[in-house]
RNA sequence: GCCCCCAUCGUCCAGCGGCCUAGGACGCCUGCCUUUCACGCAGGUAACACGGGUUCGAAUCCCGUUGGGGGUACCA
């Protein structure tokens, strides 16, 4: 088995493309075949290396390794021209003049004049080469995912294989390059179903020895409106998910379950080997679903959270590092060498609370800011009528208590009881005073890490403000 | 319009003629745990689009209807 992923360098790697790459990779690894890359850069006048690099980066991030040197479609231009000439020579293709948009009504709304087929035109201004689709008959194939698909030739227009500017079109380059690369299975999106008859017709006319590839058209990934993911409305760039704090293993894991399900029913795979070896072992392209799948960010979030929690503390810290480095308070964070240790202490508490790495800074910022950022809604809710009394009792206590989170916990609860306060309500003003928010990591661990002096300072500042506004 | 594809809980996947009073996961809801929020644990909610066949028997096969999607470029 030789499969290929054939993206065009557009500047970003589309989520749908990433999924296509993944399924090709899974199929190849399952069969012990080769997963190849071809960069379809024919349409771009200038080949930008950095745009191609983006594709490599995306695949590398996901851990999809490819075999053999990638083929640049632009490097095969000479072969494409030879193929076009041969088709012209054999009469399978012909030169054709364009029909202006306004005049198409006279030609059954076609962009070309079918009569050009017999005009024996040569090259000329604006003329393209079109493929002569047989008038009768049907082209069909047995799709690995969908079964028999057939299209009558009468429904296929004479498509362009060489543009007026001399460049080969997708149809020709795609068919020619697959033959050149020895591709045995074409696994691609459902949106390409209707070009398959053209591909087949072309391959037949080109008379390339060897078997035609088998086709498998995967279902599309759709948005909430059940439409193909679009650049305008949807988050389609794979690497944006990286920036938003998603783990590549979570992306691979989730994407694998869109249109396919592991045979043992276990969707979430936290063991890395289970993902890189287990999934390929179970994968079968023929088992892929034929109906579109909704890209459910909520489920992705869940899967990401699971993978995040499965990380060791060291790994979690490593993966969080870029997000910490991007925080506005990073300069301050770096200025105190002890902060790295403080971060490491709070991180285990953060790990069970976040679904993406980008949420990490928001959980720890209070440790590294001069003053916590106060959430006014949380403040208003927490600072009830008893807040001042409670805060001042806490200040008295905290000045004395043994400085360890279990001890703080115990002393704090004893104090709450002593004051006849509800435990939940009693901790609220203190939490807001220290972290600025009503939700966050456990209070006593946070206090312990922050230190007695700073905790007292924040409590006093809060008490002052409460009394001032009272 | 024409061509092609698709149709099981809100969502993803399982089901490949009897094991289906349809299973798992996400979501949502309830409870437990609990200093908040989470995590974890225990429950609950919810689907075979419709109509005809075929068959002793259909979510599973066939036909039609309806609905959705993709394509219809000298984009890929």
C-alpha cells in the first residue's frame, strides 16, 4: 500500500486536511505501507518555501511521520506538459477557446463551445486544452468507504487540463503524479468524489501501465450548521489549536474518532503507545463512516483535559511553559528565582482544573502579581455583611497559626465554627482577598505558597477596602 | 436547475438479518465527596427521518418520499 497526503501550500494546515493526513497515515501504518507527501503547488506562481514549511510543521506537531522525500508538484511540470501533448496527439484532448460569460447561454451555459472538439484548433491566445469526455457510457468505481459510485459521461463536461497560461490543472497533475508515485489508494475528502470520474478517464486515456488506485472518500468534517468547515466562520487552522492550548495527542485522538471508532470502543487513549500503535493496528479504511461528522469542540475539550491530566507534573510544567512565558506578568515572574518553585507547587492543583494549557496562567497569576486582579462580581458576592468581622478574625488567626496548608485548613475551620459562620461563606472573602476570584485552586495551598507576610498584607488591604466602602 | 453523496440519542461512535425492551463516549441533569471551582465516584436523560416492499424475522437488504450536504471554475 502506498498512500499520499497531497495538500496545497496555502499558508496554514486546514483541520480537514489534517484529518485526511491522519487517516492516510493510519491506513499506511495499519498495512505496513508507505505514507507519502506531495505538495500541490502548481497554481502558485511563486513557490514559497515557508508556506510548504507550515505543512511539515503541522504534520510534525501531530506526530505524523512520512516516508520518502516529499514530491513537489511544480517539479513535475515537464512531465505534465508531455502528458498533455500526448493526450492532444491521441485526440483525447483538444484546444478550445473561452466563451465570455455573457455568451454562455448560447452554449448550454457551458464555458466552452463543444464544437471546438472538431475544429482542430492549435495553441492560441486564451486557448486552453480540454479533455474530450466520451459522449456515451459511464465511469464507475468501487469506493472502499461508499461502495459502487457511477457517473454518466453525459454529465461530465470537457474539463480543462492545461490552462491558457500553460500550467496543468489539478485534474491532470493529480492523476499524473499519483501514477508517478505509485499510489495504490487514494484516501481523500468526500468533496472530491465528483472529480474521481475525471481522474479515471484521464488515467485511462494516458495509458499508463499498472493498476489504477483504489479510492476511499472520507466524510467531511462539518460545523454546527452541518456545512463544510469554512475559513470564514470556523476555526480551521490546525496550529491555532496548538496556540489555544490543545495537546497534539488530544488532537490526534479526537480527530481519529471523527468518522471512525476504535474496535474496542475505547475512544480516549491516554497511553501514547495506544495512540501511535494501537489506533493503526485497529484502523480499517473500509470501516470508516460515510456520513459527515460535526467537529464538537466540547468533546475535544474533554479529550484534551483527559490528556492534560494524564501528564506527569514535569510534562505538564513543560507544556505550560510557553503559555506562562506569554503572560503579561512574565517579566515579574522571572525576576524572582523562587517563583519557578512556587509555580511547580501550585501546578498539580491547576492540572485537574484546566481543559487547555491557555487557561493555566489565569489560575496562577495571583501568585506573581503585586496585587491580585479583583473580579468585581466575585467581590460583591463574597463581601457580605460579616466580611469585615470575619476578615479581621482571620488576620488575627493567620498571624499566629502554623504555616502549613493542613494546619491552616484545620485552624481556619475551627475559627469558622467558633464564629458561627457557614464554612463556604466564611472562606469566600478570604479567597477573593488572596486570589481576586471566587473560584480557583484550593485556598490553603494557595496561602501556603504565597507566604504569611503577603497573605496578611492582602487580607489587610481587603479589610481596609471593605471598611472604607461600608 | 443538473450531477453525486448521506440519514441510529443534541453530538461522536457501536450495530453488517434474530444476541436490540438499541450499547459506549461527550453534553446536560441528580446525588456523593468537598474550603470555592474542578477531579473522582454513583445514577439519570435521550435516537433507529417517513412510507412501501423482501423475509418466519429489519436499525440492519431493496425501492420511493422527505430532509441535509458536496460539486457544478482556465481553485484544489
